[in-house]
C-alpha cells in the first residue's frame, strides 16, 4: 500500500507544477490543452506511461461516452467524457470523427487526474507552486479601443460587431461585478445563447471569458492594494 501512495504522490508532485497556460485555449466555455503537447510533457517525465481507450458506451438517447485509462509505473487513473458539440451538449449518434476528438480530449483530462494541467480544471490561472507573472503594462480598455476604431478616419473599415455580441459585452461590464454575478448572468440566459448561430455563440462565450479574466484581475489587484 505504501508503494502505491508513493507512486501517485510522486507523479502528482511533478506534473502538477508544470505551467500549461501557454498551451491552453478556451472555446465555448471549456479549456482545451493540446493533447500532443501534453503527451510530450508526460513522456519527458514518465516515458514508460501508457494509455488505453475503453469501448465507447452508448445510451438510450443516442449519446455516447468515451473513457480513457493512463498507466504509470503499474498504477492507473481513469477519466470519462461525453461526446459533445460546440455548445457542450451531448451529441446524438456521433460520428467516428466526433468520437475520436472526444477521446483525445478525454486523454488530456486523464493526464490532469495525474496532475498535468489540473489547476486549469480547478479554475486557477497558475499551478500552486508557480510565482505570478510580473504585472503587465496598463492597456487602454476594450471600450476605448472600440470607440477609437469606430471613429478612425484612415479609410479602413472597422470590423463590424454583431449587435447581440456588443450588447452582451456592455451588459457584462455594467451588470457583472463579481464572478458569482457573471455565473448567474450566464445561467439565466444560457437557453437564449444556445439558440444563437455558432459564430455568434462563440463570440458571446468569448465575451464572458474575457470578463471573467477582468474580474479575476480586479480581485487580485484589490487584494494586493489592501
């Protein structure tokens, strides 16, 4: 029993300290990490690691779940994931491509169970033992940048912002003053957002993500100045 604990503890201690932020991107409210990069990091530390996908499980509504197991030094951890569309809803009768994509995302999540990138799924910005980056130079607000672009007289046409996206951005800045308020705002309007066109939906999700980062920074700055 002591050997098992030591293996899990050692792997977690090593992988949980890796900063994956530069290789992660957010899409439709979920954080994605390149499976190729993540596997490369795992191989650097534990070249004997192996993974296996279990047989997909289909449910009565036609949706599907994939499951992955990663074995390191004879010890295993597993993770599962539904096959989802860009709105994070389960797909009915998914194609082989959709199943394959979900399997690779599941592989990354399984690596998080060993520690790699776990802090992202926990809603943190950096691993616990990583010092925060130096403060960035203050930039003009997005609102000011937008106004500047719209009044520019250089003859170049500014990129048009869909009215729904523009209204959402204004609502987020004016109405969401905390992470909890932001979450409530998303939850209360999620049904309407899900009915939007894919491109507009992803822009709305991006606006929420950007506001979330702003609120985190405002909270961090406030704590430092306290």
